[in-house]
């Protein structure tokens, strides 16, 4: 019944947007220039097209997510030669992928018109949420030991269910689950505010409370330490402390892993032990540091400081900014935090312009020479002088590298995004392609949530505002005179003041965001002959 409702909703939205499809094309990027995005009406039109092709092309049952359970697939390969679907979807996934899909569903429920194009209207969003809850409930009933969290999972297409991949049958990751939690939190806020679907709202509220209740039991290892991956002795019994072992590394990064830290800090039962709760942040300080980016003389603007202070990255991959999509880090209440994040994106633009890169670097599936099999996943992609770890690759750019910039300067973010999408074979009926090399000779023949829909969520502003509104309504358990939002603001401000506050030499506010100066070469690889199929004019 749920799937039938979903398919009807999608059919309706296809008809609604049929006229715009006939006038447009999935290969719309070459029609726009950077100057186009200074016009709000053009930005609105552009977002309509992005949402339609990414949502109604990629985020569909059997392509972007599982038709039986609603859980997102990792992605789906494309045929290198003609942009059709190749083989099966990636029949594996993780909660991080869910965080992106659920985040857009939360925005659609909240009334965002662009998100509703992606989801097939409010009705499509509700039907998808119902389908997801069916899958989530089945998993939780079968594997209560995961405490409403998930490992990397695989899919049983016949049964319409998902289950732990064999390599993850007795363990659960913290980072991905922290990301998913905040999107679920946003869905709960949106559904409760809408007030039209009490049973569905209660189901998501119950799922969220299950995660809040079990997070500390599963992931916390004492003394402020959080586990990156937790071993489960028996996944078929209800959570108890004795059922979990901490044999892996620590989740102490100040990047996307902080989503779980915030969940533990704000919602776990710490009794009266304020000091132990604060240890969570002390354990993260070793990797939370500043580094100065020196603007190359070739692109340094006149009468500006040549130094931009940024937070040092692991590889300085855009992937590390994921938390700003989910939590209210970008807020008038956190001016220094916004300056720090904005500086990172400024540095990214200067690095790209100075090195004549037509786009941004982020962890991504590698390009191929025409083969269907992806040779490897490129993790170590970023800016070497701003990273803790060695950067191995700087020759592959990806559209989602622009999502951080999109959060601060949408016209500039769209300019860089569109510059990458203008490369050959970077758009099809399934939306944007994973990646292309800087020479314009090879693509990564696949579409994934990470490389596509992170950027879509950023274009919509993320769910931080919805989450912030929810946190304002909750009282802190240890400091009941403060809301959870104020506690969030206090701790994030404190940690950033330590590293970037007065007297630390923070600079770069006057540096201007740079726009791309180099296009992706168009003469090395032909574009697809019919990338949009028969759905639209090319």
C-alpha cells in the first residue's frame, strides 16, 4: 500500500512538471554562466531544474533507494558510453546516505517548495517517510542490539528488507549514525509542526527517542571517549552495557564525527556529572586547530591581507564539512563560527583558482578510462598545506565539493557547481555525474548520494534551522535554566573561541570569494549523444 501511494505521487509530479521538462533538458548546465546566478529569478529556475532531475531522475525506487524498505542505496552505476543505468544499484549503504535523503524529506514536510520538487510534493515525501519507517521498524525488530542505529547494510530485494553486511554483522559505526540522527530529529520537528500525520509522527518520534536512549550505552566508553566503531556481542538482544565492546579507535575528530558528540552531549543521561560531559570536548581538542592559508601572489587581491585563517582539515576535503548541513552552526548566534567556516570555503576557491582547477576536491570514487569498474575510492583529496594527513590526489573534481561554499554564498557556490557540471558527460537523466578529472578526459561512471545530494541539501540551506528550532524547545537536563539550543551555542562558541578568538591572530575576513577562472576542457571527451533519453529535448 505504501509503495503504491508512493508510485502514484511520483506519477502525479511527473505530470505536473511535464511542461517544464519539455522546455528544458537534463543537460542544462552549459546554458548558464556565473553572472546568471546574480539574478534571484535565475537561481530559482536553476534550483527547480536541479531538484527535478536529481529527485525525479536519481532519487527513485530501484535507482537511488530500495523499493521495499525505502532505505537509500549507496548509488547506481552508469553506462560509460550512453548514460543509461548499468547493472544493479550498489546494494549496500550506510546511515550517512540516509541522513541526506531524510534531511530533504524534512525540508519537504516543512514546506520548502524546491525540496517538494525533489520529493514529488508533500504527498511524495510522506509516502517515502512511511516506506522508510516500515524498513526501519523491521530492522529494529530483528536486530534490537543495534539500539535503532545501523551498520553498513545490504538489501534483500525479494523480501524488501535490509540487514547488516556480513562484515558489519556484529558492529556499528558512530560517525554515520550521528549524521542520520540529526536528520531524523529534523523530520520529527517538521512532522510535529505540520500536525497532519499523527501515527507517522509518533513513529519517528519513537525512533528518535530510541536512538537518544541508547546512544551513550552503545558508543560511550568512559572518560570522555567515544568509539568510532563498537562491537556488538549479540545483536538480537536489547541494549545493555555488557553487550558492547570498544576495541576500535576513537571518534575524536572535529569534523562530521562531531554530530555524534553533539547528540551525546545534549541528550544523554549524565546525571549531575557536568565535568564528565565536558570531557567529550576535551578529547576533541587535539585535532581542532587553526592553520593559515597564504593566498598566492598570482591571485591575491590588492590591499587585502594575504592570509586566511582556517580550521585545519584531515585532508581538507569538503566531505569534512558535512555537519553544517545538519546542525545550526551557521547562525547569527555564532558569528565567529560562521567566519571560520566561511574562511575555509574562501581558501578552497583561492586554491582552485591558483592551481587552475575548474572545480573542488573531495573524497570521491575515482574516474576510469572508459571501463565500468571503478578502480578505487579516492579518500585523500584536498588541500595539502591545510591538512593533517598527506593528500594523494588532486586531479579529480566533484560537484559536491561545492556544497560548503553553497551554504555561505549561493551564487558563488552555484557558479563553481555549474562549472563542474558543464564538463562532458557530467549530466544525464539521473542528474549530476560523480566526478571528472581536471583534464576533462575521464569521468567516474556512477551516481551516489554523497557526490550529488549533499549539494542538493546545501542548496536548500540544510536542516540546521529546523534542528535549531527544535533545540530551542528542549530544556537541558543538567542546566535546566537553558535550552538545548543555548547549550549548543555555548559549547560551540567556547571551543571556537579557544582556537580562533581574540588574540589568536585570526585573519581573512576581508578576503573575497573567488570564482572559477578555468573551465573543464570540452575537446577531450565527447558528451553523451542523448543524455536525457526521450524524456526531454537535449
